[in-house]
């Protein structure tokens, strides 16, 4: 049933807009025909002979710039022509009468468009204009206002008296009604007499009171006592309405009409009773409305009665609904509301048919208030317990407005906004009917289809009031979709089937509708077309992204349902990796299509999807969960990060080919290149870290410490190798991004090497010389040498590289120093840990350790000096001099204080020999160094 209703709604929407387009074409043809008729009239006026005052026929007019044209005959003001029609008429006139300047005259006629006449001052302005002095105020209050108030008071007094008499049974029922009729008729007759004597204002008050009492009497005879049948009551009320109409016309007084209106609508409230028949109230109010409408149709200036009657009618209904309504009276209430609406709806149609130009805005407001009040009351009546029925009511009322606009569109007069009003009303009701007759994803699907149909028809026939509401329907569908149950998290998840579910269909329908809307908007000639086009593109890209995300998420949620322990953790971890992969893959077609067609919103959406995937992959890929399931290289984390790397590379290549299209692409490429490098760094680091973490799962604390040390050694070597690749490519391709990130990776590798130099593995398990640190630090030093060699020429382009080269030089010297120190210290720690000698022997071992350190440091300084002199490398020589200064300080401060006699002698003797050797080298190769 819901699908059938949706199809009917879409068809009705098509009829609405087809009607508006056809009517617009007919109106254009009518305007063109009127332009041609007006041109013929102008030709006849200008060409016919004009008699002079003396009776002689004037000579034929010669139209030149020096001879003025004869005066034109006065004509009724014609409706203005649209510029397109005027442009069509001008060439025809120039061709038909080229010598008489008819086109110029026609332009003058078209320019002299009469302005719409003002509808006149309001009643307040007219009253104040008649009462500007104190005497006039006195006359106004005493003669007019007191008369009106007195008439109203008389009516209320008689009504309350009759009511009291009725309740206490003072007078028989028939006599009560007869008394009311006699009093009412007597007041009318007395009013005629006083009016003939010149008391017009006083007579009007009597007429109002008499009419009100007649209303009370007739109403009581039928609805309160049941003295007359329904047909008789109809006739009686019609007679009273007719009397009121006649009297108000006779006295030409709006005040009389207002008093009659007030008495008529006060009658149900004054004589209300629990036994009153709702049908009687309905009939009474209907007849009263019809009578007042008849008065308004004959007396156009009394338009206020129209709005007052509408408000009073629905006020009577709401009073009854709030105080006396029961659920078994639903048909009666629905029929009453429909009849009330029909009366004023028919009045609106009659106004459109006769083309009444006066008070057009006010009457359009009354017509709009009629449908709003009717639909609101029907909604409160039916919706709470009959949702589907309310949907069909909305469909039916919308169909009525649709059929009406199809019928009356050709007869609409200029300036009448009924086409827009009726079309919008039909569209709104049909959209609401969709929401009432359906629910959830079905509503989203139908709204999406309705939106795209309205947009197509509105643009196709250039109807602004059709395509603009379609954008609102798009928005409603977009808001309702995430608010629908199971839109973001399918429930129950065990029943979820990927793709083959209503949620997927709803998301896909909305996305396709938005995407097709972007194609339609390209044909729209409007200042807002570009903004609408951009919004629709972002809309469908966002809907597709959300759709793929929730489908992927719920697929893994279904797999997690029932899983426990590590299995549950691994599936949850894989879920995030999969979502990141979906976002990354989605970015490829979006970026490609956006670049190829130069559609910026799609390109931005693709890059945004890539950023989302990149961020999630970087966050989740840092650590494998759970580590017990880790497999080196062959695991889902590696697959995802490799996919991200490939996607980043492809985007980088695509953007490089489109640098000239958008100025920001250069910056985007730099960001992509940096992201590419960092993801690669994360991949290498995470794999090494998780490998050792997986291996350490069942190890002892000692073994774990060894593994942690070896992990840092491996990371340092891998980071340095990765930095070599980056720096080499950065220098070769002149890429500052690769150069900076590569040097940064080298710095991190040096940091890992420095950490390993001080945090050695347990001494009892340290292999001599061939230990991992003895392999790592030389490799780091070689890597730094290569970096210095490759980046030496690049210092001409990047001056900041001078500081980097200085830092690398210092790092090489310090790494070698740390290697010598660490290996020496760990050797003696190993001997001490494995030895069983006494404390005195241990002290001698420590003295020997300090002596060995001093000696090896001196040897390292000499080697640096020699290599620096041989290779003419100043930074090595400076590094050696710096080390010698530190060694001198250490020997004079520490060795002199703590070493015993023999060790102290050897330390100072060795220092002296080394210093003399260094001095000899500088003296021997002094000339060579100066030449360098």
C-alpha cells in the first residue's frame, strides 16, 4: 500500500507542474496576442483623419522630428506587456508602418503603464479623519460608539433573559420562541421608522440587535427545543440571513453587517446545551457563513467579514471539539470541517473566476488561512489514532488543489498569485501525505524521488515556485535518513545482510537523486544555481561516504556478535582497518572524476575521504590488536597501509598533472608527499615493534630486556636505511619535503643509536665486539656520512642544511665515542658479572676499566686527527681536539683522584705521548693543512 501511495504521489506531483507549465505557455500566447491587437489599435488611431475646429479635414500628418504628433485618443489603461512580448512587437510595427514612427508611439504606449490604484484608507484612518476636534470626538463616541455598544448590550440582555426564562420554564417553549421573533421583528421595524426620521446611526444599532435576537430565536426553536424539523430550521435561518443581508444593504452599513455577524456567531455560545445536536450547529454555522459570503460578494468593501467569518467558524468548531467531542463523533467532526473548508474554498475559486482585483492580498491570506486551519484541525482529529487515514486525507486534499489548478489556470488574471499558492499547497500536502502514509526508509525513498521530479519539472518549465520547494524536500529526506532507526547501526545486527537491505536502498536512492539534481541544476538560469549545484555535489558525496561506512561497520558488527576474547578484539580491530580502507578506496574515483571533469566539490570530497582514511589508518595501524594474532609482513595491517601508500602515490601523480587548474594543488601535493613518507615510516616501525612484542609474549624478564635492546637496534638500522632512500630521492628530485622527512628519520635513528649506547643488554649475555650495538653504530655513522655527501651540493639551495651538516658531523664523532665507551664499559661489566674474585680484585678491575677508557679515548682522538689530516676534513680534526680536551679534563680530575699509583702513571704517560703525537702530526702536515 505504501508503495502504491508513493507512486500516486509522484504522478500527482508531475501533474501539478505540467499544469503550471501549460498555463504559463497559454498566458504567454495571450500576451502576444494582446500586443498585436494593441499595435493594430495604435495604427488605426494614428492613421484615421482628425477634423479641425472649423470643420475642415486636416492634411495627412507628416511625422518628422520637427512636426509634433497629433494628440492620442484617451484609452482604457492596458495591462503591461512583458519585455519579451514588447521585443516581438517592435519589429512588426517598424516593418508595417515604417514612415509613421509607429514603433516609437508603441513604445510610449507600453511605457505608460498605469500604477495599481490604492485600495483606500483603513477604517481607523477614516474614523480618525472624522474626529480631529473635541466636538467631533464627542459626536463620534456619543452618536456612534455608544449606539453600537447599546445594541450589543440589548441583544445580550434579551438573550440572557430568554435563557433564564427557558431554564426556569416560565414561558412555554413555543411562546418563548415567538417572543424572541416578535422582539426581533419589532426592533427591525422601529429601526426603519427612526431611519426615516433622520436617525441613521441609531437605526443601525437597532437593526443589529434585532437580527441577533432573530438568530437566537430560530436557533433555539430547532437545536434547543426541537420545535421545528431540520428543513424548517434551514428555511428560517435562511430567511434571517436574507433579512440581515437586505438590512445591511438597505442601510449601506458595515456596522449593521458586523452586528449581525457577531449575533450570529454568538448564538451557539449563548444557547449552548449538553443536549445540543452537533449536526444542528454545523448546519447553522454553514448557513451563517453562506449568508455572510453573499453579503461580501455584493458589497466588495466589506471584505473584513470574510476573514472574521473564517476565524469565527473554526473557533466554534474548536470550542465544541475541546469541550464536547467524543471518539464516536469522528465522522461528524470530519464532515463538519470539510464543509467549512468547502464554503471558503468555493469563495476563493469564485474570486479567481471573476478576477476581482480589490483586496487581493487580504483574500489570498484568508484562503491560505482556510487550508491551514482545516488541515490543522483534521490532523488533530484523525492523526493520533488513524495515521494512514490522515495520509489519504492529505492526498485527497492535495489532489483537489491539483485538479483545481488544472482547471482554472487558463482563466487566471494578471497579478493573481493563485497558481503559486495552489501549486505550493498541493506539493506540501502531497509531501506530507508521503510521510503519513509511509515511514522510515520508505519515506526517504519517496521523498528523494519526489524531490528530483519536482526539480526536473521546475527547471524544465522554468517554474521557480516548483524547483525551490524541491530543495526543501531534499533537505527533509537528508534529515530524516540518519534519524530513522537502524540508519547508522542496524538492529538487530544478526539480521543484517550487506547491500540487500532497505537502508542501502534508501541511501542509494537519495545519493542518486542528489547526483542527478546536479545535472539538472546546470540547466537552471538563476543567480543561486552555482551554490545549489555545489551543495548537491557535496550532498551526494557525503551520503555515499556514510552509506559505505555504515554498511562496512555493520558487517563487522554482525561478525562480532557472539565472538569472545581475542577473537572479538581482532574482529573489532579489523573493522576499523576495513573502514579506513573503504574511505581510501572511495577517494580514488572521486578524485579522478573531479579532476577529469574539473568539478571542485567532487575533488574536495575525494580528498576529504582520503584524509579520513589516512587518519584512521595512521591511528589504528600503530599497534596490532591483539598482538598474539600478529604475523610478520603477511597481515591485514600491512595490507591496509600498503593500500594507503598506493592511493597517496596515485593521488600525488594525478595532482601533479593538474597543478595549473587550482592554485592550492601545490600545497596539497606537499602534504600528500609528507603523508606518504610518514605512513611508510609508521609501517616499518609498527612491524618491527609488533614482531618483538609478539616474540616477547612468553619470554622471561631477562630475555624480554634483551629483546627490547635488539628491537631498538633494529629500528635504528631500519630508520637510517629508510632515511637514505628519502634523502637520495629528495636530492635527486629537488624535493624539500622528501629531504626534510628523510633527515628527520636519520635524526630519529641517531636517537635510537644513542639510547642503545647507554642501555646495553645484560652484561652476562653480551657478546664481545660482535654485539648488535657494535654493528648498529658503525652503520649509523656510515649513513650519516652518506647523508653529508649527498646533501653537500644542496646547501646552495637550502641554507638551513649547513646547520644540519654540522649536527651530523657532531653526531658521527659522538657516536664513535659512545661506541668505544659503551663497548669498553660493557666488557668490564661482563667480566665483573661473571667473575668470582674478591672485592679488592673488583676495585683493581675498575681502575683498569678507567685506564682502558682513557687509553681508548686517546686512540680514538688520534685516529680522528689522522683521518682528518689525511682526508683534509676539518670537522674531524676539530672533533678530535674537542675529545682531547674532554680526555685531559677526565685524566686530571678523575684519574688523578681515583686511580692508584701504577694506573695513574700509565694514564698520564699515555696522555703525554698522545698529545705529543698529535702535536707532531700538526707540525708535520702544517703546510698541507694551510693549503687545504
